[in-house]
C-alpha cells in the first residue's frame, strides 16, 4: 500500500501499517485480505509464538513452499475463513454496536463513476470510494 493508505490505517486505529517490512513487534494475530499467496510466508514470519494468521480472501493465488522453522514452528497457526452464516452476521453486528467501526469514504455522484475508478487507479481516494445514487 501507499504511504497515504498506511497513514490512513494508522489514523483509523491500526496498531501497525508497515507495508512489506516486518512489524515493529511480533503480532499476536494478523488477517491477510489481499488475494496474494506470496504474502503468506512473510505474514507468518511476522507472528509471535502461538500467533494466528487468518487468510480472509475468497480467492488466493498459490502459496509458495513454507520454511517450517521460520514460518510455522513455535505453534503458529494458519487458518482460512469461510462464508459467513447468519449467526456470524448477528455476532458481528453486536460487536459493531459495542465497538463502532471507524471508516473514511470519498463520495462520488453516480455519474462520476469513471472519475472514481480513475482516482482509485491513481491512489487518490482516501478510504473507500462510494458512488451516490439519486
């Protein structure tokens, strides 16, 4: 991610947004949203003993061979997630009420969808681009 995206993550409460380098300290857990299998080994290396990496994508490109000593040893866990159930949705909504998510959006009129896409491609959007209808 760009430095601006990393800064936004920190402003929204992320403990770390160090990009491809190692985090400032080992992580208890991490979630990998990017569908890029080559990110799995460095994400595992960023974990502390007993840490868990959750791969949250519906699709993931191939994961390269793992080095057991560097990436899995010391009780590290690699998990995938599944599609959410209604119970998961209810639990999330209860959690979100207690801990409201902080988001940042950049609104665009629906007629400016092309500009929104161009801004996304140029990394000019802070947070999520949202098309307004009506």
